[in-house]
C-alpha cells in the first residue's frame, strides 16, 4: 500500500469516526471497560492521533494503529481500527513499557 493510499484510508476513517459511522467490535467494548476508556477518548485518539503502524494484509480489512493522547502527554492511548467498506474500532490499549519504548511509538525488540 502506498503512502498516499494509507493517508486516504486514514482520512476516510477519521471522517467516519467524526460522523459516528463506525462499528465497535465486541473486543474493543471489553477492553474499554477493562481499561476505563470512554468512547469519546477513543474517538479523540482516532481523529487527532497519528498512525504509527499499518497492517495492509489483515483480514477481513486492513488495520491501522493510532496513537493519541486524550488527556495530555502523560496519557498515551492506542486504538486499532480496521477499515475498508466499513470502519470497525477493533481494540484499545494503554502504554506498556514492556511493549513500547519511552517515545511511545517504537516497539521494543526483546
């Protein structure tokens, strides 16, 4: 997938999230509850955050990992979104120092 195609897909995702034209997976609903994240926080991450990884070969749709800070720089939050014909919020998780470097972007390679 070209950089331009990724940017176009991300803008389509953001437009759908702004317009509340998306679906929540059962998994994301569970994770929101476990992690104490609201739908508004997750939407903020998708609309204002950055895509730090894309998974173009995921099935059934390509997926994108968004990183955002819904409550400021000390609140990194990650949201995985699948999108093609529809947009699905797949999962949400918080920063884990065992998974990510201090920059919040780079996955550790241990």
